[in-house]
C-alpha cells in the first residue's frame, strides 16, 4: 500500500521527532541570549565611554519647588 502509514510507525515518528528538535530549540534559545547580551554590553560600553562628570559634593540649593498638575474631564487644577 503506497502512501499509507501504520499506526506503530506513526507513534514512533511522534516519539522521535521531539528528540531531534529539542537540541535545535535549545541552540536557538542560546543564540537569542547571546544576541541580547551583545546589545546589553554595547549599552554598558557606551555608558562607560562617556567622561566622568566633574562637580561639587556640596548641595547649594536654598529651597525647592514642586508643581503638580491634576486633570479631570471638566476641570484642571495647578498646585504649587
């Protein structure tokens, strides 16, 4: 019978195929992790390449201002 498949052969196929594709899936996950790591390393290197900011360790402000703007559908308030 050409083009037919026995039940035993079909079940064997279902048992063998995941064993073939699991290592491939693991390798692709590792590749994705490596690509993600390269992006993170590039970002960290960009931060480290900037010069160190110079400044004082003394705080010189005399006060502060805090502004909050609340909005609703019909009204808006501004608190200072």
